[in-house]
C-alpha cells in the first residue's frame, strides 16, 4: 500500500469460463479502479477471464491451475504474486481459494476469499486449513451463504457478508422494446418470459419448461445461456410441442435488450448463492418469478418485487405464471418496486466500498501482527 492509501490487489480466478461470479469480479475491479486502486488478475491460459481482462485494459497474469492437486501451480502463483508486487490477494473461486491461498501464504501475503455457492461446506482438515490459516476473511455473497459457512465451522470473527451487486447504468438497452421484439419475431402483445442462466441442472431450466407447458396460457419462454444441459432441454421442449413455445438463444451479451423485451423474468434454481440475474431483472423493473432457495429467496421479496415458490414445485411455478399472465397490474407493481430494492441493497458502489474497507482492515491486522 502506498503512502496515499492506494492498494494493489491480486484477484485470482481459476475458472476457464465466464459466468455470474466472473461478472462480479470485473464489476469489483472496475469499481476499485475508479477509486484509484491497482487490480491485477491471475487466471488460467485460454480463459475468458484472461481475454476479458485484456479487452478491458486490466493487468493480467496467465497462470495454469489445472486442478486441486496441481501443486506446482502453487509455486507458479507464488512467483507470479511476488513479481506483481501486490498488497494482498482476493481469491474468487473454490480452486483459487485452495491453490491461491497456499501461494499467498507462501508469499507472505494476506488473503481473503469470496464464496458464492449455496452448498454445504464440508468440515474437514482442508476446510480448517483454508479458513483458519490461509485466509483472514471469508466473504459470503448472501446471508444464506454465510449460514452455510458458519455451519461448516468458519469462525464468525472471520466471516463477512458482502452481497453481489449490479450496476443499473450498464443495463440500459440500446434498442426499444418494440425493436427487440421485432428482431426476435415476437408480437407487441405476446406474453414473454425470460430466463438468463447457465444450462446446468442447478438452474432448474427443465422445471421452467414444464411449468410453462402446464400454465395453460399462451407464452413464449426465452432461454438465454449455454451449458451441458442444452441438448436435453431442447429435446424436452420438442416433446412438449405446442404446449410451450421455447426459444433457445444461446449465450447472449445483450441482456439489457432481452430484459427490455420480456414481461416476466424467471429463475427456477434448485440452489442459488444469490442470483444476480434476478437483481438485474429487478433493476430493469421486471417482475421476477423465482424459487425460494439460498440468497435468491432473500434478494427477491415475495409479493413486493416478485413471486417466490418452493424449489422443484412445477405446479407452483405454473400457478405463478398464470397469475402474472392474467394480471398486468400485478406485473407492473412488482416490477416498479425492483429498482429501489436494488439501489438500497445491491448497488455496485456499495459492494466496492465494502470490499475496499475490508482490504484495509485485513492489511492493518497483518501489519499489526508483523510488528508485534
């Protein structure tokens, strides 16, 4: 840390793909950069993170991290961290927390980790090593994730909750609702449901397909995302036939335009750390239909910004779709409450400020221990 208080932060992300977690990493780095801090990304070769860092002008170091047993990666990371001359390490994924945590410890750097998954944390020797020795703080992206960490044995003194966030200014569509609908072959009065999700079992897109078919209302479901479940989901959509009009759009960069075109945003996840896509929909004043899981159930306020149903409840989803289809005033009321909810609890500037304060606290603790 310089005399002026500027920080140099190493961000380590071991994923090759680019999903909601990586969106948050770049949102954080951009916010920190605006505050004058230096951000250095460490990512695997060929990863979308590495290419995205280059596109956005961030300093990046390519380091191979092939798996949890790739212990030579610890040495590679340690050397890269030392060459980068950073103040501390922020570990953004599970593998990054393990390999990067070991490397940061070896390099004499303070480290924190962010946990984004709403799944149990195993009580094990590795867990104790990571959360008692390798990282000074574990950041949960929602109270639900924090409860999982606490249940896994993470000391409350080391546990912090900093919600994921959205920047509404980045969600301003460049085309009108009518233009986007025309491009997608949709009519002005079509009832359109959108889901933005990786096509994996956890996201529950299969449940949403079944619910749309059972709803008994004319609707079009837009599925924006890619993943290993796509073929199976497309086959199921064909089996449902006329009962459910489904459009698989693949991976899309124009989420603002898709949100502008839809009437309802749906996320039928079986588990969810928070569900940033739902926050984005609320920021665009869209009624949200979601499952009561993890941080998603805490972000979406049932009856105020959206409707919540039990996870796996296809009939509950179908009933909620019927309500939203039949009651435009309900859709408008739920949508109108979304932007304020996002501004009050999930604004990007709040997230950036919270991490900045945490970095300074952790560095102050580390300096005090070094002097003692």
